[in-house]
């Protein structure tokens, strides 16, 4: 019984840790210009998003669910320098 409870606790802990990961995608592409088109929020840089909507219509916006590192002034791509 103890082994089962311990295993269950470890599995639950691992699932909570996996769900708490940061969302690294800062930009979303909204296709269709707000007329019911699709949305793609898998872009790390604004340039990636702009390339995806080029010729397709739509616009890029910041991801409201972004939880990655804050961009510091002077960082070109939002990556931290060491």
C-alpha cells in the first residue's frame, strides 16, 4: 500500500512539474485579419511571425500566455546574455 501511494505521489508531482513549464513563444500570428481566421502562437521572434504571415494576410501580436524570460533593453531576440 505504501509503495502504491508513493508511486502515485511521484506521478502526480511529475505531472504538475510538467504543466508548470514556461511558454517560450512570445509572438502569435493571427491570420485572416480578425475575420475568423486561425491563430498560431509558436514564434520566438517577431521576424519569424512576420515571415509566416507574409503573403497570407493577418498580423502579429504578443502572446498573452508568454511566461518566458523578460526581454531586457538591448537584447535583440529576447535572449539573455551570459
